[in-house]
C-alpha cells in the first residue's frame, strides 16, 4: 500500500473513516454492503471480487474500525480516458449521515489521474443519489447535464427503471 492508497479524513474531530483502494479481500464486503443497501442492483459476489481486483485504481472503500462500511466502484471509460464512470455508491445504513458518500466521491475524483469528467446513471426515484451528484457538481462549479441513457426497452428484465446519465464536468 502506498501513501496515495490510504487517506484518513479530517473533520471537526478526527474522522473514524479510512478511505483506500479496495483489495481482493474486500470484494466480499463490497458485495455485502451492496446487498444490504436494498437499493442497488446486486451483482454476483464474483463480480465484486473481480471489481476489487481489476478496478481497484478507480474505486474506493471506506473502513471504520477495520470493517468495510462503504464503497464507490468506478472505471475510466475506454473511449473517453478523461471520464470516470461511477458504477455504484453504497454506505451501510448505520454509517449514513456522516457525508461518507460525498467524501468517497471526492477522494476518487482526486485519486484518478487525468480525470476531468464524471458520469453515472441514476433512476429518477433515487433522490439521495441525485442530491449527492448535484452537490458534487456544485462544489466544483462544474456543469451537470442529465440525459436519458437506458430506457425501459433497453433492459431485458421486466421492471427495471430507466437510468438517466448524469455527466459532470469539466472539473
């Protein structure tokens, strides 16, 4: 682990959270946090293990007292190397209210070299995520565009809500 991999976050008092790159050993905890969120599309545990291994440089986990309590998973878009695509943001229910999701996003945006744009998709009914990303754009005085990306017809499974693309930047 290098100094860039881990950050202790100061607040009014010393923050109890440590932000760092995920390791293979964190994949199971990322899956558990996603499952327990009861709002994210849950992927197989195998997917989170691969994510922790293959996309660690573009993802972050939050630890408290040695346990993973949140994560942001992302990747740099192959056809747009300055764009970080945020796939999932999750924080354990008992850790919410500390601004942890925003801190993880800030950490990740600063940790990925060359990134000047951020993208994510959000369903219209996910007010918390919409507010999180609007705040991210506002604090950077960056443009924030919303466009339909995946409509119901794109999803092969019944009942998946449309996903709106949020594009933020440059920052």
